[in-house]
C-alpha cells in the first residue's frame, strides 16, 4: 500500500464520532483510516492535535457586486487564502445575476475568475434576479445540470428583490429540476418605510441601519418564505437568521414538518446592536443585513445551533474596506442608507465557534464539525466527497491546535479588508495545518499552494431535495401544478 501522505496519530472528529487513527492519502483521496499505517512519502505527526474535516463555508460573497451595487474587497485569491488560513477547504460563494445579465454569461464569468485565482475548492450558488421564460425553461435547468444546484433569491434590496410570484416560479422549477432554494428574508417595504421616516427626521448615524432593519421585517419575510415553502412542500434554506422570533418561527415550522433549513453566522453570536451604536461612523464597521441584534437574540441563535433548529453556521463573508468606497457613509446627506452591507468573516468563522462553542462546552466537537463542514456538504450536494473524514472522501483536513491563544487583529488576517469586527477578541484554538485534496495548503503560517490550484466542484442533487422527493405524496394537486409547465 503506497501513500503520498500519512497524517499520523490523529485525534479525529467527524459529525458522528471521535476516534484515533492514521490517515493514509493517495491521489488527493483518503484511502486508509486506521492505526499503524505503513510509512507515506510524506508524513505529518498530528499527536496532541484535533484533525477535523476542512471547513465548508457555504455562504460567502467573493468578487461579487452587492445588492447595493458595490464590488467586494476580496477576489477569489484573497478570499480563498483567507478561508484556508481559517481552516476551510471548500467555499460556496455566489454567482450573482443582476437584472441586465443573462445567466449563462454570469456563470461563465464567475467560473473563469475563480479558476484563475482560487487556492482551495469551490462550488457556486446562483443568485437569480430576473425570472423569465428563458431562465425558467432553459438557463436554470442547464445550470443545474452543470452542477449549480442551489438558487438564492432576495426579498429585499431594490436591485435584487423578487416578488412572491417570482419566488414561487423559481421554487417550482427548482423542485422539478432538483435544486435547493435559499432566501434572504427581510421585508423590503418595512425597511424602506422605516428608513424614509428615520432620514426624514435627520437620523443618519450608522446605528439607524439596525433600526430600519427591524427584527419584525426579518420575521415577517421569513414567515412568508416558510409559507411559500410549505405551499409547495419544497425545501428552503433561510440564510442568516439573526433574531429570536425568527428562530422560534423556524423551530415551529420544522416541528410541523415544514422542510425549512436555517443558517446563522458569527455576527449574530458575537456582535450586538450596541456595536453599530459605536461613536461617529465607527458603527459602519458592524453594518450588515440583517444587523446584529440584542442579547436575547444572541442567546436564541446559540440555542438554535445547539438544538438543531439552525443546522448551518456560515460566515456570510461580505467584505468591504473601511478606508475607501463602501463602508463609510459619504457625507452628511447620505448616512446609514449608503453604507455597504456586510462583514468579513471567512477566516474567523471557525476559530470563533471553536473557542466560544466547543471550548466553553456549549457544543461538542462533533457538533462543531457538523455545523461548520458536514451539514454544508450534505445540504448542497457535496457529501461525502466533502465535509467528512472517511475512506473515499477527498483528503480535506484541518489540524487544530486546540490550545493556541489568539487575540484577533486585522494584521493577522489574510483577507483584503482593512479592519475586523472582532478586533481584540481573545480566543483559544486555531487551525495550524490545512490540507485540500492531499495538498498541504497552509502549514506553520505559510501558504504553500499556487493561485488557481483550487478546483470547481459540481454539486449533486442536495440531500434535502432528495429527501423531499422520497417522502412526500407524489400526486397531490400541488405536485401536479409544479410538474405541469
Ligand atoms: O449584509 C450582508 N449580509 N451582505 C451580504 C449580502 C447579503 O445580504 O447576503
Ligand atoms: Zn443575504
Ligand atoms: Zn412564524
Ligand atoms: Zn450573504
């Protein structure tokens, strides 16, 4: 038995169990998983370390035009380098259609840019903003056949948002063709009405962003999206759940049998509205949508992650620099409505949860793996190639030093953003060696792979879509309506 690489004396955690083994790797794939393996061409001694599946971050914005028309600070190189330093081996960013764009060109464009620059593996979700016959009958089915099997829609942002009719159209096509729907759920009219009132009263400070993006705007839209999903009995991912009532709404829907999958992000665990309320324009550094909420909502998000209501923990990395376009509101007249929405988080997503979740005993190491890797791969059709440590899976590993003390600061991070919302936070635990398809991507603080060495991952049919197909009655009126096009 020949191995290109053996990771020896590993203390391994998967989503299901923890065990000790050596990991034998050949041609980028795990081919043996037992103690006492023969020598490999290269060896890494992982004694005293946790060896976890490489993280899969299924929500990040890279080289993308935002809902407000701003381009992200990170390109596919800086984003994937930063992700790798934070223990990730796969990211799933968005290929974003804007209304004037045609879907095939959008997909080609993102594919080309990622191919040239990415250092770890990547798949794509497709953001759809124009729902017409060409998209529904041709472009989306073709994208799904090409391995883009998740479709995200927005209920807010003037440039992106779809009405409920269009969302139902997309949901029914996704259902029929085998894709998973994702939704940014906030009520656009509520936000706009509140923002108009606030600016009318002369309120411009960053903190009013959090007032305009009221919890009820999220709750109403999430509830409406849940109803659309229930109507078609089709699975739906609600991304970045931030507040208590939405967590409760999701939990209730799941108990009733709705096919709702929900995600949350570090900003809703580790920041609050008080951060946006920092003096002057400092608060703009914490501006994202939905915004960080109060402590009760933080607790609700923790509970949701602990009890399985929220099964995905992603960064929603949406990087904008502080020193130039984007983050700073430009001048008196504009104010909070002009600030770029979004926070950087690719690199700190996992270390934050490891420190505050695993080390503090809120979640087990196996839940950590589930929340940061396995469930993402399952949800978006990449499992078991990605998201676990098993014979036959890609050799995607992160070797963690569970005791390393780190004070988060912008100069330690590798993204293209000039600040971090978590500046000064003291955490414990960091991934020190990161391996993607058997290639050592990061070791001892060094990046060891070339630009463009990441691979595109075509996604299979997402597990929630397969489960829905297997478990629901085939010939209800709704099913006939979905099929009849
Ligand atoms: O504020 C955020 N989350 N910006 C990124 C775009 C989005 O809403 O997903
Ligand atoms: Zn969003
Ligand atoms: Zn509800
Ligand atoms: Zn996002």
